[in-house]
């Protein structure tokens, strides 16, 4: 889902140029194993308060990845965290589930979260060139923010997305651990929404990848879902978190407050992700501002109804 550019981190050469793509993936995998180990220790220490344990573990793992990113001078070490963390949170809530938690819901939600996580992580692996590249958004943030690079990386690249993940995963507590209501219509609706969201993201990513193979300099994708929305992949992402919220309500209506998760995702997309992508596309692709300006930012529009000729 991310678009990368060859860049330097705060004016310094990025470490890892001699490592190569496979070596870079191995380095990042090692960092994530260390992050998971630290998260497990933190969660175990705080086990008496499961909600605190989960969120403290998420931030502890993020801290490990942040430390590694400083050493490697590459904030893109964090990229895969977005899709790796939620499945692990789901496993935690399954293990910590109350005896009355609905088994059918647990199976469905866990399967969907893992499907989403594996698909998105695989998409990142396919697209990421390695440690000699850093996400252009991070580089732009380092350049624009009136703060030291380490601070921008800590708060903007690592902690803010971790907070978004933590808020989005709140729904999993009610869907998997504490929700004891029977499996019903709302579960079916939430399942359809969540699966459709994964499908939309997959189709949008593949359409853009196919376009990139033959694109001329300055062209922008206007095929398939991209002809109906400027950012259909972001729409799919927001819809996924809305689906998880639906499962929380299905498990226990007391989980209504976890709506903060999808609201946070929508706010981030409209307030940060969409404006940054639109600005970059307008700068790099002549005609984008005028052409894409007719499209909605997220929700794909319907195909226009053909106008029938008037008989004379």
C-alpha cells in the first residue's frame, strides 16, 4: 500500500545498502521478533489488567522498532507493524476470552483479521525494495516538521500510528473476549462488510500494481476502482475497521464506545493520508489535480447512468 522513494534519513546515508532486499527483510523480521518478545513480557507483567496489558504491549513493541529504525536510519522498519500487530492482538484476546464468548464469532473474526493481516503484509513484502529505501511520507515529514528527526520519527512515524492501531483493535476485545451475545444477523453483516473491505483493498492494490508496470511518467491510475475514487485502498482500510466495530456491537452492545477506532481511522485518512497523497500526485502528475478533483476522496462513486438520446 505504501509508495517508496530512494531517500536519505535526515541527510545521512541509510544503513543497509549492502544488505540487499532479502537481507533487509531478514533484518526487519529479526527486529519484529525482538519486538514481539518484549511485548509478551510487558503483557505478562500487566496480565491482571488485560486491556492495559494489550495496549502497553503494543507501545512497547513500537518502541523496540523505533530504536531499530534509529540504528538503521530508516523509519520504514515500522511499515509492516500496521498489519502484523492486529492478528497478534486477536490471538491475545482469544487466549484471554471469557468462558461464555461465542465460538462462531471468534472463528470468523480471527479468520478475517488474519486474512487481512497476511494479505497486507504480503503486499508490503512484494512492494518494499529494502533498507536502501524509505517511505517518501516519512522523508517529507522529516523535512517539513519544525522538530528534530528523532522526534518526528518517534511521534509521527511510530507512536501516532501505534495509537491508531490500539484504538482500532479495541473492538477485538468485545468481539473475541468479553462479548457473550449469540451469533446473529449483525455478525453476518459485519462479516460481509469486513470481507468486502479486504476485497476492495486487494483489488485496488492489484489494479495499481498492474497500472505501474506500463505507466508512463506523469500518468496516474484511472482504471477500475481508481476511476471511481482517488484512494479506494484507503476506503477499503477504513471499511475494515468499521467491520470490526460491527463485530464488537454484535458481541456486546456495551462495546459501543469502541467506535473511536473507526472514527480515528477516518480522521487519519481524511486529515493526513489523503492530503499528503493528493499533494504528491499533483506535484508529480500533470493534470491530476483537475482530473482527480472530480472523484471522491474515499467512497467510490457509482458509474454515471448513460443518458438516452431524445427521440425527435
